[in-house]
């Protein structure tokens, strides 16, 4: 259903009946207009010229900041005023001359919906571009920080911390692959539970080792080199070749939920953790 906001008096701007299927709401200030647009998500705004004049500076500031991306701002005025209004209020989307009939209003609303939808798509693309730019900037900063770190323990802590920041993860663990004596075969290869971080619970950590096998989710990723993303660690997809240990959760009271497990590679592209 289309939303029509009237900034002024409906009967002073619209001639005849409101077309069916259109909800109408009168507002008497810019603040009320902003609240209504926020609540409705998108709307066609019909404005009385006197209302525009009364809050011109605030209205210009609102439109410059993109506040009208979800609203189409149209002034309704006499024919003799139209050109002057366009000159005085360049941020207007249109000026409709009186009498504004139901048929003309219906046509304008239909076109307004297309315009608002296009603005929404552009806004989403702008937001996505901004996020990508921020992510690339953050990755560049991470690269600089990692290249400057020479202490291996601090380097591993930094790697895990930055991975958590990028993914907005509450917790994270880092495992290192420890090769056996015979590098040609892997029966004695192990996975070292090297480091853990958790923002929700404090629990004493002790390094440990386990066989490197596909039975665990970390071992599976280390052996296959594949990224694994599960929505719920307690309810793995049917047919998963690995399991997720609940030992830490049971001891600490933590509840592991979604997991993103990523192989860590060296400069030769070999999986090392």
C-alpha cells in the first residue's frame, strides 16, 4: 500500500477524493515529517510552499544529509508560483500545480514508488561500496601490523585477534599443524591447540595436542584446505565427516554457536594451521 504524507492541509492541496489504496497522514512540522518517513519506510510527500519556507534551512540540511532518500518531496502550488519554487528549493523532486486531481495524484504516486525503490537500490550499493572500502583499509592495516611483528607468540595472538575483528566473532581458537618425524607420511602428525580468545567467559587455557585427522572440524580443514562455515556447532549438517567437541562448553558454561573455520597457509601455500 502506498503512503502519502501531506505537509500541510490535505484539502488545501488535493482536489477531490484520495485514490483507493493510499493511506494519508497530515504532518505539521519537519520533525513530524521525518518521524513519519522513518516509521513508514518510504512515502510520497506533498508539501505546502508555506511549510517549506517556514523550515527552509532545516529542510535543506536534511536533504543534503540524504534524509529524503526514502521520500519523494513534491510541492503543490499555483501555476504562477511553480518556476519560483523550483529556483528557491532546488532540492524538490517536483512541483505539481493546482488543482491536483485524484488521477494526477495516482500517476505521480505510481512513479514515485519506482523512484524511491531506485534510490533504495543506490543507497544499498553505496553502503556496500563503503563497507568494502573499509574492509580493504582494515586488511591493509592488518598486513602492516603482521609484517612488523617479529615475536611469533604475539604474531599468532594478533592473527587470531584480527580474524575475530573482521568476522565480529565473540571467540576464536588457533591450531597449528605439527608434522611428525616422517614427512613423507602423516600417521604421527598432530594438531596443537595453540591459542584461544573469548570475550564472554574467562577460563584457564592450557595447550594441548590431538591427532591430525578429519574427525575434528579443525583437523578436517587443516587436511582438506577447505573453509567450513556451520550455522550451529551443536547441529551439524547431515553427512558431515567431522564433529565439534563440546568439552570446553561443558567445562566453562559457554555455548558455541556458529563457526567459521579457515585454513592458515604459509608463503608456499601449505596449510600450517
